C-alpha cells in the first residue's frame, strides 16, 4: 500500500463477497487491505470521470 499512513476501517460485507475477495487476494499474492484500497481508488476514479 505504499508510504501512506493507514488506519483500520471496519465495514460489513456479505459473507460470499468476503470469501471471493480473500481467495482473489491469495491467488494474486496481495493483501486484503491492498486489494480493497485499489478497488476503492478505481471506483472513485471512475465516479470522478462520470462527473466530468
């Protein structure tokens, strides 16, 4: 996740989605935190492009 400061952030997600994310993280050699941070950044970038 780089040199950014980090803080724990708890969210509630469907159990099936959690399982999928954990499997994907293992398969790609990524941490859950990095995977979720990347997904949120991509989502926010996409939303920002839609607003322009």
